[in-house]
């Protein structure tokens, strides 16, 4: 209930701030959103950290099905922080975050100290694929206000995928910086499990089982496999088309059912960025990714 109250307060405050300069409104909204996230961070059992479009929805669906199988709940229940824990105390409250607004509330712009003592699963994906997927998210799914408060190119801007992936606030340079920040923080935080999207694609059952073990949730191998099968690409597409998950809002729904590029589950392809750029452009992106900390294992050999 307290979480819902904070959201209502944010909406009321922002309505009252309509007359303020845009920069001031942005600062206030980001702080309020950070306060909401910080309250959840304090109460969660573990943290799923990622940059947007890194495969988090897919992982959320796998986790949801593993938990609902363990708890004996309907498959249409989608994990949303502590909704499943409220029904079965053996299930965890999982805090999904990008560490975006939290920084504005805590003041820790570069430090990750507000995560001290928390068990963190850090989901990463090749920054080139992330940036391209974010371009389609920005183009077809992202609300204008989200673009504004997160410094994405403004709503209606006439830019193509190449312009977007080069953007210092939204593209590959920003994603590389984000990952490198986590590489620097991991020794201090200690309880961090790095999960690569590419490894999930190759061995989903093994990776899901590792995450569940790391986060101390006891499920059977059969439940893990059933969760993986449930979240298979074609089934995910169908569930999104049919609005299968109740109470999920726009999280697992297409922006436009007639436009496949507007689906949350779009292509799920490893190395798909190559379909959008020529050899020279791909070489430029390779040079940017070369700046990424090697702990993540990306670069020329990534496939």
C-alpha cells in the first residue's frame, strides 16, 4: 500500500509543478521516482539489475513461472516485486531496477553504495544489440515523458538507428560507461552474479538454475525446465499478442499489434545489430565496445 501511496503523491506533486521550468520538473520527478525505488530496495530479498532491453522481461517471465510452479499459482501471475511473496512467504521479493532514478535520490551518482548488503544479479547484453533494441523501444513504445526525464532523444525527433546508437546519453557510449561502472563496483559489493544474455540464449536452463541457487530459491530441475519452456521465444510472442499476463500493464504488451517492431518481445537475436549497419559502421561499434571491461566478455569474439 505504501508503494502505491508514493506513486499517487508523485503524480499529484508533478501536477502541481506543471508551471516550473522543464529542467526543474525533471529533477523533481527523478527524485520522487528514486524515493519510490529506494523504499523497495530496502525491502527486497534480491536485486535484478540491468540496462533496458537486456533481456529482463524474458528473465522475469522465467522467474515468474519458476516461482508460480513452486507456489502452486496460475501461470498468468507475473512477478512484480513482492506480489508472489505476499501469497507465499518462501518466495522472494525481487527488485527490478536500472539504478537510474535511485542515483538522484541517494546522491550516489557514480557509487553503488546504496546496494551494499544486497544480493545482486547483474544482467548484461552486448551493448550494440542493447542500443539497437532501445532504438525500437524509443521509437514505438516509450512514452514522451520517459524520453524527457531520461535524456533520450526528444519525442518525434527525426533520427535513425545509427544516430541513436551513437547518442552519448542513450547509445553504445552510455551503455559501455554503465557496464564499466558496475565492473568497478563489484569488488566492493561482493554478492554480484553477472549473467550474460548471450549465455541465457545458449543455456537457459543452466543459467536460470544458477540464478535461483544464487538467490536461495529452492526449485526442482523439472520446474526450471518447465519455466524455460514456458518462456520460449514463440510462446513469449504469443503471450504478448494475447495479453496473457494479468495486471502487467504495458510491460508485456505490444505498442501496436499490427507492427512487429513495437512488440516487447521483438527478435531476441544475438548479434542482430549487424542487420542494421554496414561493415564500416560495425567496425566503429567494435571500437567502442573495446572500451568495455573484459570481465563481461564482449568484443570481437562475441557472437
